[in-house]
């Protein structure tokens, strides 16, 4: 382990607590960007992947770094690698959040680990969020953040008209399919409802000139939300109780993302495909509402 990681490891065990209300207004805005006909109302269940719109930090301008994120060295460790991405999450619901419920989130840094990838050094930071509520909500979201060097990212493949499910996994036969047009307006809407100020999602000159992306980066949690939404839309009377998603490749706007999914009893598998490339996998289970 490097001296750098030994220093960053001092952040393991740090905690932060925030409070939030799962408001009906926020639910209405998320439902609109997902093109739902109606939003869940007061007392109804808050869809599990919508949890990422809760508890955004209210940052003053002096607290924001050049990439739009909070300056490093507060709750999250001051990783010196400049590029930051959400690598994946594991979410488990013991009791769902209800619209209008007052919530408390306790966050803890579980691990800081350095690795080496094809692009060079990587640092993975694992954060666990435990959310409880005034009406009994209880869920855990453990997510992984990866930091890396900035290297030019190649142009995405041209989207294909027909997606080959065999590219997802041998034997994977989807029962459901949905397409998402991920353009700059949708990315702005998602950044707005999640209060996400990371510039890679809305500032195209910054994306190209500073981080050397070929275009705006589609939020990983937005793609994961689309996958969970596909599952719930095809599982009447059930809700997504637990899932793990892993981001496999970035998606750049404008792009057409195809969501594929299937269920086998309580278990489900889903994948997001863009340009005939699998960009995200999700596996989980559902439970009766």
C-alpha cells in the first residue's frame, strides 16, 4: 500500500449525518423527468432508486471545487486523482421511505483502496449510507466512488438500431425492453433534482477541454434509476427491495440507452446497453408492496 493511501486511509470511519424530507414536490419533479403519468403522493412508497435525489449538500460557492464537486478533504478524503465517477451501489430496503417522511441519513467511509487499471492508478472510496425515517423507513445504500487520472476518452460507438441481448450475458433473454433518449435537457433535469453540480453533466466545454470526454457524461445513477424503473413497471404489486448495480462504461449525450430486464420469481436481472455495448448491469430482488 502506498504512503498516499495510508494517509487517505485516515478517513476510514469518518461519519456525517444529514436530515431531509422526502417531499411530494421533489417526487413530482422526478416523476416528470422519468415521464411518469403520476407521482407518488403523501404516504405512498418512494421508489428505491429515487433515494439519490435526497440529502444533497447545500454548498456555498467557496466550498465548490473546479470540477463542480465539494472541495476535497471534508467528509470524503482528498484523493489527488482528478477524475471522479460513481462506480456502483448496493441498496437494500428493510422498510420503504414514504412520501412526506422525515429522514435521517448517517454516512460512513468504510474503505479507501488503491488499485491499478488500464488507465493507470485508481482509488476506490466506499461509503455506506444508513437512512431511517419518522414513519419507519430503513434502508442502506453502499456505494463506490472511483478516482482516476484524466486521459482522453474515445468517441462512443454509433448506437445500433437493434440490441443483441446475447451481448449482455450468454443465456440472458430479456422479457422487457425500454429506450431512453439521454440528451442535454434530461441531464440538466437530473442534475437539478439531485442538486448535482458536477460539471461533466452540463458543461460541455469543460468536459472536452479539461476532462477530455467526447461529450456530456450521462449520470450513472440516472441509468440505474431507469433500470429499477423498468423492473417496477413490469412487476405489478411489487417493488424493488434490493439491488446491486455496476457501471461498466460511460455514456455520452446525446445517446439512446436501451434498458433490458427479466424476472425469475423474486429475483431480477437488468442491463443498460448503448451502441451495442453493455454499460451497466443490475441484479436484485422484488417484494410485495
